[in-house]
């Protein structure tokens, strides 16, 4: 991605986090990314939702998929220490569609940009640690409590066609950068970006990569 031209932004440098709230390795890297951003408070973090299983790519959770996901969750928990509520995997028949959760992030990014990363992590916690159905938009009214956003405005914006399109534009943007796996962390400098993490990484490793570039 070193030679990939990125869209312009007012900041000279920024971190770009391409992820999905319903991606298990994105949940795993959350504490490491917290540590990285804390080490660079002046370096903006932009979230681009990548779309793990959106819309037509969604899958209905049956016994086979639950077993597959369970193995992944065990590995993420082992490496990252992040907690998982496995009760979701015992509930077959729900559709693993990540578009609604991604769209919720896009809406928060539009209405309260400073809350985007915190809300992204709230959705992760709700899904992975609390076993909540974040694919169901009816729960968002409760999840946005404590965030600097008006509840009714958020819910209206969530249903707006413009934000559906904006979410799919994020998915397309990630693909145009050659990013198909999540999490991917990019350091953008000017109009070019360098990947500092492709998949799960420790904060110390990402910090070393950032330090080598800045």
C-alpha cells in the first residue's frame, strides 16, 4: 500500500483503522489500538468500516458455522485476553450480517465524529462480551446511551438511504486500497499510506512501525 494514493484529509498524518465491529480479531486488537492511540494523542484516528459479512455476504448461523466461529473466538481469546460470551453460538438461525453494525458506526462518525472509536468499541463489547444482537437495529437506541448524540437523530439517520450508501462506499474504499482482511491499520502521511498492522498485532509492534515512519 506504500504507493497507494489515499483520499486527502486536513491532517498531515493520521492512523486509519479499517475494521468491522463484528470481526473477532478487531475485538482482539481493541486494547492494543487503545494503547497505540494513547501513545500518539495528536495523531488522528479515522475509522473506515470494511464490511466482513455485509448484506449478500451474510451467513445464517447453524451448527457448522457456530463451530467454525467458536474455534476462531478461542484463538482470539487466547492471544488477546479479550472476553467472549459464547451464548451467541448456541443460538442458531440468526443472520451474521455486519452491515447494520457498520452503518451504525458510519452514522456516529457523521453525527459525532469524536465518539466514533468509542462507539465502535461499544458495539464490539455488546456483541462479543455481552452476547447482544448488534445485527438488529432495534437495540441501538439503548447502546447509544452515554454518547454525545441525540437518540432520535441517530435512529432517523440510521434509516436514511444516504447512510446506507455511505456505508457501502466505505466497503468499496477499503477494497480499492487492496484491503480485504480486518483489522488493518494504516499510517497515512500526505496522500500515501503504509500498513503498520495487517491482522492482530501488539501495541509495541505497531508503535515501532509508526516510530520508524514518523
